[in-house]
């Protein structure tokens, strides 16, 4: 047992080390939402209360957020250095999933090697690495807690207190927790279909969690439900962006984002677990997979988030398949080659998961905001009027609000915000000076940030109308320019 824990610790250190290698390559963050979290954390640190109304986002709008994540970061930031809180801590939280995956996988099989391999696989899901490294995301807290809640349900007799605490906490932290409520219902349905009686303690826990999530969800997000109804789950995403935020799923996307190893072994694990072994824990995890598939198919959850969740689930379920394979090999003449087979499997993980993860994460780091763009925003903070509005692309709005501390036309948080995506795109890409200036006056634009991010997004070199008498070039760097509207 000590040997297994030692190996698990090595896997954790390896995953964390590789994540930190990428993080150390830039002082900035790879995701615009990180700057939303930084800004709200700083606000809490300075004002000792959350921001309810954001005067900069969209020129002013209400914020719907429980701010639990920001309160946690502000608390740590009161006595720990910036790097530790905002760079190191999120990576540690994501890497801690290794231990939770191992613990859940051990519930699925008596084999000691299979849970370790499942934990290793979970650390190198391509979409998980590419979309969580260097991001300062609330999911660094949400995902470990969600999977720990699953573990608590599997061990409800001994973890009842922890399950109750998390049942109150999770719905407040983030609405993605609702997927657990749906999953637990599907878990009960699957057991009923197979005529398997659910344990009384588990039945009570599921009912308690579902009712509590429903109640707290309505209380915390009632403003969104009152205004948007059931469509609040779509987060008011503009129609032009809907297909990219809520993509459909197909086999190629599953292979590319999750990897062939967890996809095959996890799928076989579902078959073995619920059809052959009638494993209660396998039914629970299958309910989670089914809920995720349904929500992805109906386009009710963000594609990347749904795929990350699915990838971790399939990694856990792969422990069943690996255990079966190990047991089969022991019964055959291949048993004398078991060490060689193990080495080959590790090599396959490196090739089929490690390399895609490295490539995808490297691309994400390359797209991180540059020092030139930061310099442009710092120039705006020091040289523009306090109440001025800056136009940038939709994915750098939070960055502008945090660094430049100026109003934006739009950012990537759409709840309680007007749909300005088409206007932003038109202002940045049109060849017509008249159209551009009309829209800029409509949205009170004073400055335009022409960043490398905008150039890449719209496949352009510069504003097509920038050389006219209406615009003055006030800041120039290789990867960023700032124009002032003068007419």
C-alpha cells in the first residue's frame, strides 16, 4: 500500500511539475476570464465586500456571481505572495484531482495497479491540460469538489457529514454543480432499470442533494431565472457565438479532445461495470457520463467544460478495463511479458495523451497576452480619461477592465449584458469609416485597441480605416496599437 501511495505521489508531482513548466513561461494568463477573477479578488481585498455592479463591463452592468472563489483567493492573498495564490494554487488544485481519481477508481476494482494508471491517464487528458493550465479558473476549485462529492456518495456511510457540507457549498460556488443533481437522478434510474435496490443512505443523500441544489440554485441565481427563464442556462451567449460555446459532439471531437485511450478503455469500463459486474459505483459514474452526454448533445453546457468532465470520468472508468486486462494476462502465456506490456502501455499514454497535451497546452501558452499588449493597456490607464471607453475584441474585455481600468464595449461575460458582439466585430473589421464611427459614437468609444489577438481572431493586419483623419495613433508596439477617435 505504501508503494502505491508513493507512486501516486510521483504521478501528482509529475503532473504538477509539467503544469508549472508552462505557467512559468509567462507572467500573464492564457484566459481572459482570469482577469475577471483577478479584478474581483482585488476589489474584495480593497473594499472587503464583493462587487455587485460593475461600472466598467459593458459600460455598467450587474454581476451575477456568488464570489466564493474570489473570497477564497482574497483570503489567501492577504498572507501569501501573488505567484503562490494566482499561479501556483490553481495548478495544485487541478493536480489534486489525481488523488480523487485514484480514490474513486479504487472503489471500482480490487486491482492495485489499475487505479494508478487511471490517475495517470486523468492527468494528461488533452483538452483538460490545454484549457486549464495558466488560467486562474473557478473550475480549479469546482472540479475537485465535484468529484470528491461523488466519492463521498460512494462512501456515504462514513462520509455523510462531508457530503452534507459540500451539498450546501457546491451549488453556491458554481452552477455547473447542477450536473451532479441530474447525474444522481440518472444513477437512480439506471439502478431501477436493472432492478437493483439503492442503499437507503444513498437514496436519502441523492434526494437531499437534488432538492438542495434546486433550492439554492433558484435563490442564488433567481435574478437570471426571472429575466431569462430556463434560457438562463445558456448564459445569454450571443447567437453569433452560440455554435462555438455550445458545440455538438462527434467521434472525432471525442478522440481529439479526450484521447483514444480513455475513450476506448472508459467505454469498455462502462460495459464491464454495469453489464457484467453490476457495480454500484460504475452505475453512479455511468449516470455522470450520461448526464454529461445529454447536456452536451442538447448544447446546454459549454463544450470545453463538458469534454473536460467527460475525459476525467472516462479516465476513472478505464480502471475497470485495465483491471480486466491485467487479470486476463495473468491467465495466459503473456503473463511472463507483463512488465513489457506495462512499459508499452506507459509509452502509449505518452504518445497518445502526453504529446497531444503538450502540443495543445503549448499553443494555448503562445496565445497568452503579450508584453506589448500589456504595455498598451498600461498606457491607456495612465494617459486616457478616467471615464473613457476602450474598444477591443470580445475576448480581451476583462483584460482591458483589469489592466487599463477603463470601460469596455463588451467582454466575454454575457449575463445581464446587451448583445454587442456583431457591433464589436463590425467596428473592428469594416472598411467603412462611416459605419465604424457611427457605431463608435453609439457605444461612446474613445479608444481602439488593435492587438495581436484581434488580428488573429479576424485575420487582419490593422484597422482598415485607421489612416483617416478621424483616428490618431497614440501608442505603437509590434503587437499592439492604440487609436484615439478624434471626430
